[in-house]
């Protein structure tokens, strides 16, 4: 059984305390990640805050870098030799202040942004963990087309719901769709990039927050999850750094 972080640690990461001083740039990731959560299951609604509601920072308060939680790395040694599917990314958001910048131009179109992020994340995972038999999104789409009427389109399964930090059991209909997909793919585990958020850092860099979940299609359980982050001069560089953080060259846990 693969262990995953305690939900309370992830809860603090997804729902920052409102008493923290906020500024336009220091809270970009809070707002972007809160937006990722804003469409989560109704059961979590009471714990949510308005993703764009900020309180003025006290006079004389300088912008500070957002606090971060330790990144839970993917324990690839425990899944080496296994067939693991990588589901497509379906949820990508950015801080409004970043969307107007030229450096974000390649991500302004939603479809192009999802395709670009999908490629970067899946290729990064495959390159950094070759000991696992990965089934990338493009192969899952081919399987779905060949089994039309039996398999749900991997881009339409609703996998973004797994970004909810307190979800420990994969909900239906995602669970049944995932079970059917993995029956064809030939494995039982699926790695889900549930959501991506981009925003500016106070030092001018861009930060990427990547929510990753590993689910067991047979038991329907979430066996591992992580909220990785990376920084860079461009969205691509930041996203690559987030993937590298959750898949270190030492093989993780």
C-alpha cells in the first residue's frame, strides 16, 4: 500500500488562512489554487473562500513569498515495472495579472494551453521515471477511439474532481470510467494531473502549482497525492520544475 500525505496538511496548502497579510503578487498562488478548488464537491463548500477576495495588507508591509508545504514525491520504487496510465490534464488556471503578460501568450487559448501542459507533464514523467511502464494520454485517447461506446473519452471523465484534498475514494462516475479504461490499458493504477495553476512571484518569476493524484482503479482508493510547485522565467520552465520536484532523480520515497 502506498502512503499519501495526511489530508490536513494538504488542506492547509489548498485553503490558506485568511488572516495572512495579502498583496497582489504575494498571494497569486493562493488565488489560483483556490480557484482550482472553487468547483470542488459541494461537501467541501463550507471550507472554501472567495478565490479573488483579498484583504488590504497593513501599511508598511512588504510583499513576502508565500509559505510552502513540503512536496510529497512519487514513490516510483514501489510501482516500478507496473503499468500506470497518465490521464490528460483538464483544468488549468492562471492569476489574472499573469494572463495579460506576453510571457503567458502560449497559454491564453484554453485548448492550446491544455495540450501544451499535457505534453510537458506526461513527457517529464516518462523521462524522469523510466522504471514505470507509463501509458501517456495520447495512447489512452487512441484506446478510447478504438473502443468507442465502451470507454469514455479520457478528456471527459471528470478527473479534475480529484484535486479536492479530502477525497480519499474516487467518486463515480469517474471510478467506473477509470476501471474500464485501465482494464483496456492493462494495469490498475492511474496518475492524474488534477489541476495546474500559474501566477507571478514577487521576484518576477512565474510559479506553477501542480496537483497530482495516484488512484487505484480496482479499489477506487486514492493511494497518494501531492501538490508540487516550481518556479521559472516562463510557464513551461515553472511547470517542468514542478514535475522535477515531485519526481527527483533519486527515485523519491
